[in-house]
């Protein structure tokens, strides 16, 4: 079985693939520093809770945007799963062409999402990932990654709001129902939620206008992507497993 791992700034998300089928998924919070033994034991314990033995995992692929944890993390995988993981980066076969000024600076998470969206849904396509940062990336019909936009994620904006103001409390991020709020918490929720929707609609429209690809499909992923998708007509598809699926697709290309 393949273990696909998406190391983000907030969470590490895992997918267990039985062939092309995503059989299980789980995650844990990014905590730096951890030792290789801590990572290995934690991973084995979670796998066993999901009904898998460490020996069931024969291959591992990782996309990471947190370089400082990778040495201990990959060492833990090697020691406890007896697998040498593929780490997505420069030189990894992806099936798309990175058509930017400096391809090496494009985050592996963005590349994996782009591969997944293009392979599964076709191009031209705009991929919006609502993670710690929100990213918007364009892939053309012939599989060229043209670049995109990186903006603060909704949780970053929320943290800035309550950490940099004396009287505003920490709140749950959700749709308040009305944009004209009658209390402080609802007003904050409205600003965060509808502000994200407004940003989404504007950036998608400008990407289409600037590229001339007005017929580009739009797909969203990431933790808050579903609720945004449900409240705007600018996004046509939501796929919460887009990144894990992309890792499986990239892994399969390394064997060809």
C-alpha cells in the first residue's frame, strides 16, 4: 500500500491508498520539533488504530512546505515503516510543465494540487486551496502551470484580527447568515467569511480575464474550501482529497 503525506504549516494529512483507491485518511497537528522516534511511533499507532500494520505500507510519497521537520520526519518513516519516501521536488515527474520565472520556488503543495486537478478534471483549470495560506493557480489545457496568487488564509486573517486588537475576542470561523451583523462576534465572522468569498470571486474573475481563459473550470480544496464553495457560484467543484489524490498520481508516474 502507498502512504501519501501532505505536510502543511498547520497539519500533516495522510492518505492510505490501496492501488488507486483512497482507503483511509487521517491527520495530526504539525509540532516542531519532534524526534524521528516520536514521528515513527505516532504514525504506527495511528495506522494500527485505522486497522493497518506498519508492514502494510510498502511505499511513501511526501509533499512538504515545512523543511525544518523533514529530516526527523523522513527518518522516522525509514526506521518504523522501512520505506524510503519519495519527496516531491525538483526533478520529480509530474506530467505538467511549470511555466514560471523560477519553477524551483513553486511550493510542492501547489504543484501536487495542479497535477491532481489537471489529471482528474482537465484544463484549463483554476485550483484554489484554502489552507494556512490561500492559493489560486492556473493550469492551461495543454498542462502548463502558469502561476497564480498567494494570499493569507482565513485563519491567518482571523488570528491577526484578534491578536492585534485589544477588544476583539477569539471566535469560531463560520458563516453568520447575514452580512449586516448586530453584534461584535457576528460582525467579525461576516468580515472573515464574506471577505474570503469576495476575494475568491474577484481573484478568479481577474485570473480568467488576464489569461483570456474565461471557460476555465474552478476547483477548490482545503479545510474551509467546502463552505466557501457552497456560498459562491465562482467555484464549480469541491474535492477535499485533491492533494492526496495528486500525490498518488505523481507516485504512479515515477514508475513509468
